[in-house]
């Protein structure tokens, strides 16, 4: 007799030629079917064909994320929605360089708004791209959306809620406002408001399968999972499959129950608030079943005395072929009439233009290849002793390379084991760039920006250093420009002093803190960077004398103490959050990222103090 149990090693069937080319081939197919779209293959960017005309008139909108969520986000490019969307590989964030290329292509004098789902990679890449665009003089703002109620406050901690299908409400409303010629500030504020008024919960009958891989796990036939993420992340509860009406009720209660302190994110009252409902196919549910889900959801909301003004149903944000659905509720704001914005026709492949009718008043049973160069500017040189700058960078890199085994050992115990090697590879790349004369050693700002760009490829910790060092570069140029102006524009007579570096470090720390919730006490590199900059600048600005090395010495001690303090500290961010607290306490090793930050700073200090 043939077994009904699926083998874990069985390779799922997909329409695929080469898994490495599936995203590009899919995007080409989309643009071939919609001549109103254009495609930059190298950067996986889809944008409006009429963008050169449109961007003169209105704020432009960009979104994006990993592939596998189609129609999100590329199929929402068009009038009254997005101006462009950037795709990464399957379930992987697009890179900073991809996003920056999209910003450059669709930038508007009225401004450009980035709408980002709340995932670490997306936030870091879009955030860094925004900072780089600002450094080029491009007017850009960013809104991060987290609408998931499946992950409660206790579990999500500082990371926050994941971005799910409710993000589409933000796209539509912001896109319609931009088309009505609203300002960047108005569009951003509307997007932020709407993002706070959304709750989404998903359910799946099984895992999705990724083209080119073997399906490694699946749910039993009689089991489903509530709260599963759109990348296959585990949900918060596994239950036996109930009738559809009971399952939909359970999902909606998770969103609208204001008594659940952990998952109640919407302050919603059926007697006062009107809502819009989105029923999203996660990829593998039949249209027949989707109609059942919508009917069950509507009936239950009416039973709970909710007034449903609009409903939307279909594929909006999928997880490849995942057999499941998500439900999103938008509490309609009282201080912004969003219904007319939702009703405005959007001419895009992915948006379904539904009826402009209040559903609660409806009785349906009455009658049984382009390339772009980086923006070039005539930026002045931030003068620095070329030999000293180069030797200092080498000292920091060599210190990091020598400490790699120690950092790797720590990360193997309390992380995923790659921190040391990731930073070592970054240091090696910087040394190679120095050897090949790719880094301007006579320009402190330009040299640091080149180092920042090199570190961009180094995972999450690489992105953080990339963002931080890039922000130092931008700040240095700003503060030196101010000194030049005070000195009758005599550029050659301006040298960077300790106070200029201190001010730049403080400014860069502020920028870094805009893109990570990590603070002192969270067991991250910030436990070193924050005390170092605090002590350094406090001493530096306490007198008019040049006390840079005195300040540096005391700041290094503060950095060492900060790194040591992470031993046994409960992690609130990063891979260590997945490690049991008793293991971290027993190990008594510092956070690998924090220790690496101390090694870098100490390497610089040892070299300069010789």
C-alpha cells in the first residue's frame, strides 16, 4: 500500500528554469504584460513608464522587500499607488544599492517617501539608502509599518510588530494622497497615522515551498498554525482545524480584543469606530474558499456591531504558495477621511478596484534595461594627514582580524557563530581597498564613506557599521563646512580637530539610533559605542584646550567596561535573543558585537597613542 505521508526530502514542483533567475524572469513577465511598467533588471526595480512626467508634479512613493510576496510590491506600481518597487531575492531584502538606485530613478523635487515593512533587513537597507540619498541632496522620508498582532509585545520586544498585508492600506492611501498633490509631510503623516490603525493576523494549513529547495517540514493533516509569518516563521499557536466560521472568529478576536494586554494593538470600539476589512490570500487558497472566509468575517463583524465600510479580497501579499489567509482590519481615522482615497481607482496589476459601497448597508440577497550612475558632486576635501589616516585604518582592521577567533568563539556560544568571520572579511576588504588605492586617504570624509560602502555587504552588523561610519562622514563634512565658512572660505587652512570629530560622533550616534532600537543595556554593540561617545565628548567639550587623547583614553576605558558589562546580560535584540537566558548567564562571555566594537576602538587608540 502506498503511504499518504509526504517524505521530508521530496522536492516540490514549481515552474522554474533556474532558481537564481526566477525573480528577474518573473519581473520581466510582469512588465511584458503591463506596458505601463518599466524594469531595471540589474537592480530588480519596477517603476512607472511615465515617471519622468509624474515626478515633476507629485511626491513619489517607493516600497519593496523580498520576492515571493507577489503581487506585493511590484504589482502595486502605477497611478494612485507606488511610483516604484524594489525586489530582493526570495524572502531577502533588496540591498541598499538597489534601493538607492530606485530613489535616484524616481526622485521628485516634491520629495520621495519610502514605505517599509518592519523587518530588520528591510529597515536597515531602506534606512541606509535614505541616508545616502539625503547625503546626495535628495529629499526623502521613510515610514515603517508593523501591523502584525500574531507576535505579542512580550515576544517582539524592541523589534516590534512584523509588517504584513495591512501595509497595502498604507500604500493605497499614501499613493492616492500623493496623486492629489499633497506635500511630502502630509503624505508621510497620513501613512504614519494609517499604519497605527491596522491589525493583521494570518493562519496557514502548511508551510510554503521555495523554488529550488527541498521542503524540510510540514504540518500534520489535522493541524493548522495561527500567527505564522510571511517568510514561514512559526506562529504563536497550533490547533486542530475547526470549521471556517470558528477559525475566522478566533482570528478576528485576536485583532479586536482590547482586553488582551499582549496583543491588543488597536484601540477599537464597535459603537464608535468604522472599519475596512482586507482578506488576503497567502498564495495557495482557492477563490472558492476565500469567498467563504470573507463571508464568515463579515458576518462575525456585523454580529459584533462593527460598521464595515469597505472590504477587499484577493492576493495582496502572499508567501509563495502558502495555503493560508490573513485578515487585516483598518480602523478608519476620524481626523482623516481615507475612504475616498481607498476608492480612487488604481491602475496597477495587483490592486483590485472594488465597489465604492458601504458593505454594512448592502444586502446581497435581495433577489434570491537601464543603468544609472551615482550622483556626482564637487565635494570639498576634508583634509587629513594621509599617512596617519591610512595607518590608523590598518591598525583597526588588523586588531579586528587578530581578534576574530575570540569573537567567533563568543558568537558560537551566544549567537550563530558568524560575527567574527563577517567582521574579519570586512576588515580584509578594507585593507585590500587601501592596497589598491581605492580609498582616498587624504580626505577623511571621503575615505570614511568608501569604508562605509565596503561594509554594506557584511550582514546586519556590517550594515550598522556602514550606517554609523557613513553618518560620521556626512557629519564631518557638515561641521568642517561650518568651520570653512567661519574662516572666510579658506579650505586649505582647515584641519579636523578633536572637537569636530566629537561633534561628528554625537551626530552619527543620533543617526544610528534612528534605525535601531538598541540602547545601552540591550547587549549589543551599543553598550560600547554609547558610553565611548558619551565620555569622549563630555571630556572633550569640558574645556577649550586640546585634550583629545585624554578624552580618548578615558573613553576607551568606558568602552571596555561597557563590553565587559554584557557578560550574562539578558539580550533584547539580535540572534542572542533566541538563546536561553540560563545559557547566556552560565557562559559569562561578552556580546560578540560589543566586544568587536571595543577591539576596533582600542586598536585605534593603541596606534594613536604610540
